[in-house]
C-alpha cells in the first residue's frame, strides 16, 4: 500500500511531485491506529481511531482510513493459493474525520479525502484548507491530478478570515508577501 501519493497535494509544484513519486517505493510506510479490520474477500483494510500514517517527512492523520487494494493475480498454478491472499497494488484510499496532511513545509485539512490510484487523482472534500508557510487557500472541494500537476479548488468561503467556513460561496486565497 503506497500512501505517499496522498501527500502530493501538499506539493504545489510538479517538480516536487515527480521527486516524491520517484522515491515512493524506497521509504517504509508506518500506519498506527486503535483498530485494524481486514476484509480479505473484499480486498479492504480499515484503520480506525487516531489513525496516523507516516512515510519519510510526510504524515496523514484521520479518524478512519479505508485502503482498497488489488488482489495479486496468480502467475502459475503453484502460487495460486498464496497469490489470492496477497495484495499487488493500491486501488483507492479513503480518509475520513479530522483529516490532516503534513509535510516539511505544507499542510492541508479537510473533512474527507479520496485518492484514486488508477486515475492518479486526489480529492479533498469539506472545509478544505491548504497552507504553505503563511499562504492559505480555502475551498469546499479540491481535485488534484498527480499526472499533470494541475489542481482545481472549488468554491466555499462565505465569511471572512483565514479560518472561514466553506459551504457554498467562493474560493479564498491569502498570499503573504515575503518580508
């Protein structure tokens, strides 16, 4: 399961995304939670309660993380039983409840997030707040295409202030000039 891709949303530049993608298979991933439920027949692993996933300098926190993985296909008759009980790749990750992403320089919060591995897309929903240093972006939904490095933040801010509510309304961006 490669959770590092989720964190690419925090890297606003495509060069950073390519650098992270290049090292994605070399750094171990650690996931801690109060509970882990594995639904082997459905190829799903559900982490619940104070979920924390870390890989290198990247970290994600949530109340719940559901990992959908692809079953490994059998190469020969000898390994059919073994292959059916293994995973071969990531399909989708869903994070819910107090979702927070952190890297060395960026952070993001949302109510819910979905990473779709096949499409190389990350979606954040509900009260989306992206921070890089003192720069802040607010909206209600974010779609980030990892392959192209493009993102679309959809409207949400109705009230003023950095921590404005994001239900309906417009996108808000606050850029602080360097001193």
